[in-house]
C-alpha cells in the first residue's frame, strides 16, 4: 500500500467541477498530515491541458483513450480501477455525484477496497470519515482498520478554494487496456436552456410551500429582482409545477452556494438543507419558531412572509 491520496477528476466540456477542487483541498491536508503524495487522476482524450488547473496535486496521472472522450461509466471505471490497482493508494476520493457513484462502486469491487459513501467530513489525517446517511438525518463516523479505501464526497462538504490552484504538477501518462465495452455513449442531453443557472447566482430568494399559491410568486420574484438575485424553491413548488425543475434546491435538485440565501416559507427538511447549507449567509422567514430551517439560518425572522416581503421590498 502506498502513501498516496488519489482524487478522481470530474470534468465536462473543458471545465473541472468544483467537487474536484474540494477533494484536492481536503486531499492535500490529508497527504500533508501523513507525509504522503496527492495524486489527481485525470481521464479523457486530448484533455492533458487541464493538468495546469490541478496545481494543488503533487502529481497528475493522466489516462488518454478514445473511449474516455465522453463520459462512459464502464470505460471510466475500468481506467480508474487499473490505475488504483497499479498504485495501491491509501485512499481514493471520488465525488458523490452521478458520475462518481458509478465509478466508486466499481473501483471498490474491482480492487476489493471498502467503500465509504456520502462522506460529508474527513478528519485532517484521513483516519475518520463522517458519512451523512438518510439524507443528512444521521451522521456515522468510520475509522477504517487498514489503508486502502474508496470515499465518495458529497459536493459542498469542503471549501473548493483550497484546491483551486493553478500550476504545473508532474504529469505521468498511464495507458490502460479498456477492452470491449457493453455500454456506448450516444449523446449528451443538456438541461433545457433559457433558464437562470441558480448555482452561479450570488443572491437567491427561495420560496417554499409557505408561499401558498403560484399567484403569490410575483411577490418573491419582485423581491429577488430588487435584491439583484434570482428565485429558487423547495421541491413541492416544482412538484406543483409552479416553477421549473432548474430552480429546485436540494438533494434531488441543485446544490447552491450563494452569498445570500433568503428562505421564505421553507421548513428546512434535510433534503432541502443538503442543497443550501453552504450558503455564506442564510436568512429564514417562517411563522413557525420551531421550523428546522432556523437551526441552519444565520438570521431568523419569525413572521408571516406576506408581511415580511412588502416590508423589505419597501425598504429596498
Ligand atoms: C428522496 C427525496 C428527495 C427530496 N429532494 C428534495 C429537494 O431536492 N429539495 C427539497 O426542497 N425537498 C426535497 N424533498 C422533499 C423534502 O423532504 C420536503 O418535503 C420539502 O423540502 C418541504 O418543502 P417546504 O419546506 O417548502 O414545505 P413544508 O415542509 O410544508 O414547509 C412549509 C413551511 O412554510 C411555513 N409557512 C407556512 N405559511 C407561511 C407564511 N405565510 N409565512 C412564513 N412561513 C410560512 C411553515 O411553517 C413551514 O415551515 C425530497 C424528499 C425525498 C424523500
């Protein structure tokens, strides 16, 4: 077993996803505590230029293959498994994302390594991993008995800035025999265009069931416009077809990290909290003083949102 910490790089259309930088930042801390090496595992075809964005890593292992040009769970899994088998790292960090979960399971099975999913915390030395189960209702700490395990990290668990370092890490090219593939890439289906990307907004005015009717949405939209932000929502609002799925925050929606998250009439279910708890400033407005959202809000207003919105809009 080596003293390497592996981070599997997630990228799409030339952009490295934030989750990769989060894991690189955390991986650097763990590698530092153990006198180990942080290794970014980059897969693709003709994407070696991305190595310059992985400066937090001591080394990049790059696998270039035509079957890795587009994401394919089978070829990606085979490539990561082979690189892991050849290097025997102490720990493999993979995003707890749609792509990462495909890969993590296969790497764990192929290499007979324990797999700890839903990681929301890792101790500085990597010895204890906190897994957030049942949509965040229960946290379990694992201390693996021996080195050599796979950990999938929930996006938003660690600061991305710590791993967002440009540089020129050493690049080692690895060739892997991908072999026959039963799964073929057909097409990338992009989300419907034309809507605001709530993950890039600095200010979000988010509405929940407390808004009561779609006829009341313009009130919140007007407030969002005055604040220079956009409107987002909890799942029941999307289920009722009052707003598009692209506006949903949470476990089955999008993870957001705005500077301000103003939650209006949202109770704070774990599935919602999972998507917004990393916001810099959370202000919650709810008539129920015991609403769980107040456990996460930096400021809480116990008030009817229909009184709050006009009062704040008036001030603005
Ligand atoms: C697998 C799974 C995935 C899920 N994914 C998501 C997800 O991605 N995102 C998500 O949001 N949910 C998700 N959910 C649903 C989640 O469990 C909750 O049901 C949902 O978040 C509740 O939405 P809410 O807070 O708007 O509604 P409620 O829980 O009904 O809360 C409404 C709140 O509004 C307050 N209120 C009512 N009237 C007013 C008023 N006039 N002024 C001020 N406050 C008022 C009430 O006190 C209450 O706290 C998921 C559930 C499951 C099982």
